[in-house]
C-alpha cells in the first residue's frame, strides 16, 4: 500500500493505492475526474482511495495527476512486468495506450481535451513512466477521454504484474542522494 499526501495553497490531496480488485473511493469535487479515476481503478485492478479539493479545476486535475504519478512510482514493484499495452473501443472512440513503468518519463498524446492531455503528461512525468496515448478514432470527447483512462487502466494491470525478475538489461538501478 502507498499513501501520498500533497498539500499546497491551491490543493489538498490524500491518495492511497493498494493492489486489490479495482475498488475506488474517489471524491475530488470534479464529477468527470471522479468518473475517470473510478474507471482507472476498475480496469487497473488497483484500489484507489482519493480525497482532493482545490481552488481551480485546472489545479485540482493537475495535482491529482501529480500525486497519482508519484504514488505509482513508489507503488510499482522493481520486479513488475513493467510494460502494458491496450486498445479500447468505446462507441465512436478507439484509443490505444502503451506504457513502460521503467523509470523514463515521456508522454506522447494528445487527447482532444487539453485538461486531460495535461493530466496524462503530469501522470507520466511523476510516475517516471513512458506513456503513449493514440486516439485512433472518435468524435465525442467524453468517449475518447474515457476510452483512454480505461486503456491506461488495462495497460497498468499488465505492467504491475509481479514477474519475479527485473525487466532491464541494466538490472535494478540504485540511486543514493545526499545533501
């Protein structure tokens, strides 16, 4: 289990992640964000408990993505499968997500919503993950964004599987920082 508490003048966030069955207890004051995070939990199989408030919608969505990314970075075991790749159809939308939890932050999109495109970028940067999101089809922004969150969840489900081995030719990387 991993807990992240992020407090600033703009937002207050308390997030807990646990391997489970995808149970979500989400309260962000932003209904669409709640809906996307419930889908992410369900499809990833990660239990997510989140309480978040913020002064502006942009700050709230961005800071939740930052906290979630930081939580995933410490939550993912060194011996996880690391890679996940899924495509999800949802009505008019068809979205492909490819993910690497290997510690190299990179994001390639975009999503047709600048707010949720920024969410994905902030998540990838803070999870230290490579995340590619390709919108193959779709006109309804709600469907496209939701398909992206579901595909991300399924890719996370694959990537977080405990493999018993480090999937890197470098082996595990140890970093020590002193001041």
